[in-house]
C-alpha cells in the first residue's frame, strides 16, 4: 500500500505543476490535450494506403508546413528571422517525430530537418514553464538545482549528431542560426560543428570575428577553411587587413552580400576587393568617411565598381549625387540596381532627381536626412521622375538645433507632392513620410485653419472663409481655376512674405501648378520618428479611406506594402517603427476632417507565416503539444 500511495502522490504533484500531456493542462480552450481529442476524420485503411503511396516531393511539402523555419533561407540572424505565430521548438519536435514514423518518411523528413538549422533558447509556449521546472530537479530531494544552459546543451547534442554522420547529415546543412548569447560564448562547440558543414551558405558568427579580434582567430581560420561557399560576410572597424585578403580570390569568392561597418580603407583597394567577388549583389556601408565618390569614379587602371541590385549607404557623408551619377552612367548598372538606400549621406534633396532619373530599374528608394534650411530651388532643379519606382521612403526631419516651429521640412514634402501630382512617379504605390498632413496635399484638401487670430497677421476670419484663404493651399487642379470654392496654387514656401513667385508656370519650377492624382497611392505617415505609422489610402476618386483589399484573402491581395530585402538587409529598408517584429498590427485611417475612419468588422485577420501568397490554401497543422495560446509570448 505504501508504494501505491507514493505513486498517487507523485501523479498529483505532476498535475499540480501542469504536465503538458496531462488532462489538466489547458492546451486548448476546452482544457483537453491533443491525445484526448477525437480526430475530425478518423483514419482508415484506405487513407493509410494513400499516405504510403505519396511521393517524396509531396511528403517534403507536408513536412515544410509542419516546420516552416526548416526552409528559412534568409541571410538574417536568428533573432531577426524568428516566426511570430507559433513555437518553433515545438514545430521542430513534431518534424523530428515524423522522422521516426517509417523509412519512407525518414528520408524525406531528414532532408527537410537538416536544410536550415536554428537553435532557439526557449519554447515560445506554455511548455517552457514545465520544462524549466524539470531542469531544476537534480535528485529526489534536490528540487532547487541550478538550471542548465539549455541552448549550449542543444548545441552540444547537435554537434555530436552531425559529427557522428558528417557525410549524410553534415552535407545537407545549408543555413545555421544560433542565438546571440550562444554564439558569443560557445566558440569551441561552434567551431567543431562548423568543421563538418562543408556546404554551409550562411552562419551566425560572433561580432568579435568581424573585427579581427585575436580571441576569435581560431574560429575565423576554421570558417575560412571549412566554409568556402558562404554567401554573406560582415567586416567591422579593425578588419581592414582581412577585407583586403578578399582581393586575392582565395576565400569566399561566392559572396552575395557584403556589409562594411566603420571600415576605413583606400578606395582603390576597395575597388579591387569588390571586383574579386563576381556574385556580389548587395552592399551595405555604414559609418564610413573613407567611402566617397572616388569609389565610383571611372579609372582605367582600376576595375569598375560592380553592378549591384541593392546598395545601402548609411552615414557616408562623402557620397554625393555626382558620385552616384557616375555609377549609374553604365547601362548594366542602371539595369541591375533595384534598391537604393541613402540614410544620412551627402546626397541633397534638390539633386536627388539626377539619381532617380538615371536608375531606370529602381523599385525601392529610401531617403533619410536632416535639414537645417528650406528647400533650395535653382535653375537645374526638377521634379522627381521615375517609371519603375514602386516604394518610396522619404523621411526628412529638421536639425535638432533648428526651431521646431520653423516648418522647414514642409518645403521638402511640398516638393515631393508636386512630383507625385505631376505624374512623374507613375508606378509609385507606397510612400512613407514624416508629415501627418501629406495625404491632404495629395487629395486636394486644404490645411487645417490656424488656431490663433495672429497666425495669419490679420483679423480673425470666419469658419467658412478660413478654408479658401490659406496661404499654404494645395495644388491647383485643371478644373479649379476660378470660383470662391477653388483651391489656390501653392506659393513658394521659402519666398518672402508678400513677394510674388517668379516663373510659376515654367517647366523648370518644381512648385508650379500641377494636376490631380492619377493612381491609387498608399501613404504611411507620422509626425515624429518616435510615433507609430498611420495608413491612409489616397485614390483619384475617393479622397481618403481604408483599403478594403488589404485584408482580402484573394490571390494577389497579399502583396507586401513594406519594403523588404531578399539579401538580409530588410531592417535597413523598413525604417523606424517597422524594424521590430509585430510592431504594428492595425492601421489608423483618416477620414479627411481630422478624425479616423472605423475599420470594417468583418475583415479577416492577417495570414500566418506558414501561408504565403501564391502558396497552398490550407493552414499549418497544429503541433502535437496542442493549440498555442495567443496571449503567450517569450516574456511570460
């Protein structure tokens, strides 16, 4: 009797701590686990025979739906490529269970399981609390043991598995991602694991390796010797000698993405380095004064600057529009460049049209700068014009030393609005600005009336006359040339008060009267960089309103509005407020009169990550651990 009473007490304690497979564990809303639920379609002999006849290609697609992160082929780190709508460790466990079903499933599941490996520190579900409790129990009487380093233990087990069978398992691995703390601390285990991965294309490495830290010399030599097919590499300040070794063509000749951070190198040496990478498609340069226009200038003694698909320049003040014009003077360069990011560079807004007009294949343009004066228009100033540009991030903010009431940034957004209304950007579909009233300029609405009587230097006007006498009226439409209700053409924002604008209707005046909007445009605007983005859809017929197709499940409605990068540079293109996972789940739609429009209640929720546009129409299967509660996150 004593033995059975002990077993009963032990079972009660398991129920108290919440065993995930026990009947008291709330996996779903009904409080039952996955085993106690009856299947919707019970299996039969005929269904088992059909499953046994499935080809390996179909099985692989099913296993990819079970564990989507096993096919993650992005060049982003483990933290940036995490999924938001599920527990990745539970999905990985389900895929590992599929390997043990039969020999037919084993071959197909192992091919998916070892294609892209990621080690996550914790379960992003309620199972982590139970596992953490078990890790504390060292012995029968020791219930307060120190918890082990779980990610390090998982890396050791993975290293043992891959080294036991490097021919069949190690050769399958293409992508290997580890959390930040693990790759910074477990250098020895990481080096032993990488040694048996000859076909590795991307791996998360510690930051010290990118700056030639002597503590990571052994790991660097191991990566150079064992991983010759890497597609992305980063170099930080202090690694100029290692970067120059790329010009010899002996290591990492297949690089597609190169990231340079605080690199001070001779432009001539850098040209030789880039010429030694024939497959280079994306280049990111951050915080470098040595990277200047001399890198792009033609020189018969130097190889040409490579034709890139994505060029991201951040804090490079010595790069101007003249250098980019020299770079885009070649036909192969104009045909290749699709993404250009200019964040705090030497390119000024009045000369931006020279770059945009030459980039004939440009799809996404990111411009971010701080200005200390109004827009300076000259005889050579023209509107922005591009037939290929689809997404524009135009974030102009004033200098911190400038007065917050000067309104100098308004002149730059007026210039952008005039370019859009002049049909210069015919293919533009989404624009991101730091101006809350930018959509009003495009839709033809007047600016809000002044709040004080002395704002217009005159007597107070009535509520009806304040709309037609605003000095900052929007652009003049062709059918609004007269009458009291028509909008007046805009005055030059930097012109003296009361002085008439000269050559208003000349062809080279960027602020001349323009027409109306000819195509639908999505405007993402906010007043300050610290605020959240608000969404307004501006169309030629409707002034302001929500986009009903944004939540549509029909094919073609899932086109991404956010600028993304296929080479792991999406964080540089998303901008402030978009670079955090799940930063924004709803939109604020203006109604044109200062309020917000209510969204339709019957709009379906966003689709999960496992269901993408143009893919399968069925959702991801539920994990064997049960349904994930929506209110669980990594911090609970």
